[in-house]
C-alpha cells in the first residue's frame, strides 16, 4: 500500500489532503484512482488509513478511515555528523541513512573538507527531498532532517547534549562498538543512552588534533574493523552496528 506524507494541518479526523509533487506522482506515475486505499502520515509520527475520495491536478482528497497504531521509528535517535564529501556522495548517505533510521543529518566542515565545498554547499532542498522519498520507501514514521552545514567547533558544543558520541577513525585499534557497549553496561549508563551522535570524517579523514579535541569532550574514538571504509560507507556501518546493539535492527528474538 502506498504511503504519503502531508502536513498535520492538512489532516483532520475525517479528511486528509495531499498537495505538491505527490499529486502528479499519484495520478500520472502510480495511476491511483478514486476508492483506492493509501496510508497518510502527518509528518509528526501519526499515520492514518485512508481512501482516495477525489484527484485533481492540484490536490488529492483522502477520506480518513482510521488511525493506525504504527511506529516504525527506532527507540534511539541517531544524529550523523558527516564531513562534507565530494561529488554526489551526500545523496547516497542521506538515502541509505534514512533507511537505517538516522534521525538527523548534519553536514560538517572539518579541516580536510575540500576548500570548494566549504563555500558551495547548496544542496539542502534536494537532500531533504531524498530523505522524504527514502522515508516513504522504507515506511518511516518520521522524516529525518538534513541541516545546514556546521563547523567542527559547533559539533563540539552539540556533543555535550548527546548521551553518546562515536567517532570511527582509521587509526583506532581494537576498541570498537563492542567495547563501547561493555563500558556503558559496566558503568550502568547503557539504559540511559537514547540520543547518539556519530561523526564521520570527509575523504581525507580527520586531523589528529581534531581527534584529540573530540576525546577531551568525551567522544568514543572507535574502529569499524581492519579494513579502511570510504566516508560514505563508514556512517552506514556505524549506524547499523548501533541500531543492532541499541536500536531495532536484528529482531527481538
């Protein structure tokens, strides 16, 4: 069954309205027609089963049949601080990160970010659209947000607001996610970890000074294994490991 997101103001107890690009997609690509059932999400986590009442070129009206008891969000919130990559890699990072359950993407300017990217990052509209489409495809209950790029110093300030901060680093040895989980369990902090930051360097990696500053702020500097991963792969891998250990990947049995 097809799922669509629309602003909460467009839904009441009896009727919902779909506007924008989805309208054309509904009648021209999906070729849905009156009477077909769809799922409508109000962008703040509530979902409704509905039936298409009418379709025009500007809006689709949905009769609300019932509110659904559905929540496909992870019990943890993951914020990916991604060192700005070159080319279209951020598109892939947002798409796949959304599927894995990341709550927010924060493009980050570190020392080794390409100089041109520092002043030319103008992709937020497209990246947020990619997040929306990936949220539909993966049946997310919430759409993750892609923020404006921030500086490394800004990341250090945000770090203090999170319960856990992980930094995959190619020069880290032996200590990884398993060690972090053991440390948290031994200290009695594991059950209180709900907001998790993951910071990934750009293609050139991190400067040693950046790693030292992150350590001073309480970040865990971890390894993802013996093989060096690309910047667009490291975030996926770290997210999947965290979701497996603390989130909702892997099942309940």
